[in-house]
C-alpha cells in the first residue's frame, strides 16, 4: 500500500487545509463497458483516444457501441463527472489522464479502460478536484500508482482511491478552479488564433513562392 512522505500526495499543505482520501470525496464511481457490435440500444462511448491531455475531451471521433435496454439504465454522464484513464499511456506518457464533463450527457458512456468519478459537491469543488488529478498525471506523480505491462500502463486503482488529496476551504477551492479554468481557456483561444495565423502564413508562402501574388499585382 502507498505511504505518504508528505501530508498529501501533492506535498505539504498550509494550516487550515485538510488531507482527505480521494474515495471519501466521491459520491460514486463506475467502471466502463465497451459493449457489443450489435444490440438493442446505441450508446456513444468515450475512450482513451478522446482524452486530449489538457483536461477537455475531443468529441470529434466517438465510438458507437450497442447494449441491451436493461444495461443502459445505469449509463449517462453528468455535469461534474471526471473521467479517469485507468489503462493506456505509453513509454513517455503516464496513464491517469483526466477529462471533465461539463454538461449532462444522457446517451454517453465510457470504455472499460476508463473510470467515471462522480465527486460529492458537498465535500469538494468538482473542478478543483479535477485539476488536482490532472496535476498528478501532468507531473508524473501518478506513476507511483502504475503497473507496467508489456503493452500498456495500468493504474493500481485501489491505491489511487486511497491517496490523500489536499482540500483547502471551499472559497479557496473555487478561486483555484476559476483561475486554472481561466488560463486554460486563454490558452485554448490563443491556440485557435495561432492555428489561424499559421494557415494564413502557409497560404502566403504558397502564393509568394509560386509568383501568384506578384502576377496579381501587374
């Protein structure tokens, strides 16, 4: 079992903050299901390939799988859910990426390599918790919970749920989450502008180096 050198998995915490096991901050948590190629009900399934490594999910290529009517009663992602990559990663990428669910998604579920964490909003700010888990993967601290197989990495999920999370007072949680959300949105907006500028540059290069712009000026 993992033992902590510091007060929490992240490190020492200020006076007035608490350290709480992750499992005690959750209302519930669910394992994913890959389903079948045929069945009664079609469900959209989010996989490891939908994780971006930046906290948000890429919905451009979502798998569709089939389930019995009885089994889909438990499905459906909710605003505030955190998706956790339990298996995957690579030689230079630890498993444990997270994705945030920002709207209720009734006909979505996750594959068997992904776990749904449903935080208790009475105990923790869901965005704050998501960013804590994000930081564990980004910095590689999550590697202490990993088991390496020949083809992929797997989380030791039992120990992961028992790790001690830093829990500041609620106003501080909210401030931290809002600050990180804001800078993340700024980065996303800049990335869109950079991509647009790059396309303009590519178009200009094509025109200038083939003489099309010069011909148009005559």
